[in-house]
């Protein structure tokens, strides 16, 4: 399906996929579990109804948001507002949270690096609909399922996920996404350390393109991460009864990770600005050194050129020209002048 660029001119709630082209079909998966059992299957779209039950958590994972007919049918089955469905299919939507009578809707971004030669962030649109005893997750279908680590923990009954409700599952998925921010920031930090070393060693490699590329990606990353603070603040305020008080400490930990990521982004942006200034200062110092060297050579050869120019004039009455030792005296004078100038330059600290 070809990507759409905007919803301009359409009525509110119109389901149009806005994002990069996706060739594969949407995959649905239902996972049911509690601390005693785990079951998963791949349903047809008309069979993907999730029922909230106190003793069982049901998770519907929708891998692919580019097929409007599937998203619309899921919305009808679960009575999801059309404006929410519109945001689910709009990959340009920023992180946010909305509270409804029967569910909570959350949007965040999963970030990846694409390309090894140059850092480029790729943002994957992720949405959640939390209901009583059930969670529906929507993710763009890219190279793989970003929720595999949580899915594997559920299968292996590792950790606390199987012992808690759907709100804890929401925490686990959001924590997975946000912890990945810290992994990316650590990689960016390593690249900054390499660039800093190159700049301080004054290598001939010009890193300015890499510096500006990193600065651009950090600015983009901050745009994605910053709104998540308000999402988590709303959860921590207890704006929804669907998130139990016992789960709030876990979301508080995620909130701390978001603040840590924001602080790291700001610190790295400041370091980038400093490195750019240092780089330009280094270039300026290098240019000044070159100009100083050229100036010294010019000052050194000017009196020598003057002497050569004087004795190169075609006058008949120049007794020095007929002196048998005149050539050697002139060369000696030129050497003495050059040596005197070099001694003077060194005394002044110019050499």
C-alpha cells in the first residue's frame, strides 16, 4: 500500500494510513495468560474480540497499522472511537494519552538506528488501548516484532508479568520501549567520545558532518521522548481506574527512565555544541598557525630579496660588483640577516 501524506480535506475520524510504505499484511495475535497457564493463537480479524476477565489477561497484538479495513473492524469490535483509530494509523502523531470511560489510549514511539555508516533514527509508531483485563497493542509492521522480549518472558513465565494484570503488561511494553532509548543514547555517547578524541587529537579527518548529523538526530529524539513525560504524569496522577495502585510504582520507575533519557539527550546536545565550537576553534588555530608560518617566511625573505634586488640593478658605478670577494661578502651578509631575524623571532616567541 502506498503511503499517504496527509488527511487534508477528509472528515475527522477518516481512516487513512500516514507513514512509510509497508508491503506485508497485518498479523494478529491473541495471548491469554495468568500465573497458571499461557495460550496464544492467530485469529481472523472477526475473531479478535478480547474479553476482560479478572482471572485471565488477554493481549491482542496488532502487527501492522497500514490496512484501514482491519483497523476499522477492530475498532468496531472493541468500540474504539474513530478519532482514536485515526491516531493509531497516523505515524506522525506525537506521544499522548487519552482517557475514556472504558479504556485508556496511549501513543509512544519505538526508536531504532538505521544504517551503520551514519546515525539515522527511525521512529516506529506504537499505540495501546488498555481495557479492563485486556490490552490491545498496535505497532507498525517493520523488520520484526518489537515486543518479542515481553512475549518470550510470558512464554517462559519469567518475571512478574504472568502474576499481574493488563496494566502491568502495559508497563512492561512501555518499559521495553523506553529502556531502548537509553540503549540508543549509550551508542550515541560512544560515537561522541570517538568524535571528541578525533577533534582533540587534531586529526585531518573533518567530523563536522557527523557532528551535525548527531545533533539533528538528538533533536529529533528529544521531540519523541519529551511528550512521554506528560503521558506518565497522567498515569501517576491516577487519572484512570484501569491502572491499579499496586502498578503505579512500576510506572514511576519508567517515568524516572524517561527523565534520565531527557537529561542524557540535553547533556549530549550541549556536548555536541561544545565539540562543534572546539572543532571550529581548532580549524581557526590551524589556519592562524599556517598564516604565522607564511608571515615568518615572508618577513625572512623580504630583506634578502631587497639585497638581491639592489645588486641586481644595472648601474656601472657599483664598486662591490668588481670586488674579488664581493659575492661571498653578500652571501655572508644575507646569512647573517636571516640568522638575526630567526633569533629575533625566537626571542619574541613567534617560533
